[in-house]
C-alpha cells in the first residue's frame, strides 16, 4: 500500500503542476490537467502492453484489429478520465496547500521530473 500511495502522490503532483500551468486558460475546471494526467496514465499502461502483444503475436494482430483496438483505447481513456475527474474534483485547494509554498530548487527539480515522467511512455515506445 505504501508504494501505491507514493505513485498516487506522484500523479497528484503531476496533476497539480499541469493544473497550475494551465490555470489561467482553463479557469477552475482543470480540464487540461484532467486530460493530461488521464492520457499519461493510459499511455503508461498501454504502451508496454501493446509492445508485449506485438512481440508475442506479431504486428498483423494490430493491423487486422485496428478498429477494435482503437475502441478499447478510447474506452480505457474514458475510464481514466472519469477516475481523474472523481479523484481531482475540488481538490485544487488541498494540492495548493500541499505544494503551493514549494521552494525554488525543489520546484525546478520536481518540474523536471514531471516533464521526464510525461516523456516516459514515449521512451518506452522506442525502447521496448
């Protein structure tokens, strides 16, 4: 359970930083942060799975079943989006209290880690 809390805390921080970056254009809705964090989670889940399936069954499985796989991707994305909405609705104030007074060296390091984490699914796509 401790690992799950660490992971959730990381997602919370990523959501907060995306929300903070787009707060002026989104207002209080946080729609960009919701889509960003849910898309990241979706890619983080599906990129390794799709690469493993492609390595085991070959790429013809993907080409023959493209509409079905696209529908599955959309359904999973929708599920992650609903989960993100339920988790992060009206939580901005709590996250602002937690990370709003973050000191500059930590803020820069953590911001760099967020960017690197957001790039992780694409790196996995290349590596695997």
